[in-house]
């Protein structure tokens, strides 16, 4: 039986794909359109709770926010994996082997006035995707500063991925 390349990478990185976070409003975590899967914005939930709250540059420092963006990206991968696994009846981690390219990442950073390091924060998501998916994780990206995010989250990440 072939092993999952994504499962191997997650194990090497000491990471586990989390359960998909329950939506906080009227939407689903991910949808497919043709060969693409679009995720809803994912917050940095860990075991059902936000690891931190508040604005980056005030209550949350850049290093912490970068780690939160990494967590949000892992949650987005969980949403992709769950959708793909539901389609084929398989395992969400192994299903991520079907991702051929992360096309786009959008990272939102709840920023205090004057904070301009949104790209550095969203690098947490970008590096995670590359670490887990290799060259397929290289993507186009936007890093956007916003006044506030749902539940006072410091970051939110959404993905568009192409699948085989």
C-alpha cells in the first residue's frame, strides 16, 4: 500500500491535521468548483478555541500572529482534506495528496492603526503550505490589514487549491 506524501510530511513536521472547525455562521468550510476547492476563511482554532484574540501590533505580537496564521492555514488544509475525503470516502490526510497546486492564499490580519507588517504575518500560512505540500504549496497571495475579524481573531486565512 502506497503511503501518503502529505501524511509523511505532516509527521516529519510534528503536525497533525485537525478536525475541521465548525462554521461560526451560515456557510460551509469548503466547496468545489471544477478542479478547484475554495475554503471559507479559517480562524486559528485549536481544539475548538482561538489561541489568542485582539489586534496585531497591540494585544498580539508579530511572532504570535505568524504562528496563528500557520494554524489557520493548517485548518484550511483540514477543510480541503475533509471535502476531498467526503467525495471519495477516504482519509482527509491522504486526500490532500490530490492537491496539485495552492493557487491563492488570502490572509486577513486584524491590525492596530499604523501596523504594516501584514505580509510578515501571513508568511506563517505561506511557509506552512510550502512545508506540507512542497512545490504544490507555492502560491499567489494577498495579505490584507482589517479593523476587526470574527470573534476578535487576530488572523483569518482562506485558500483556493487545484486538485487532480
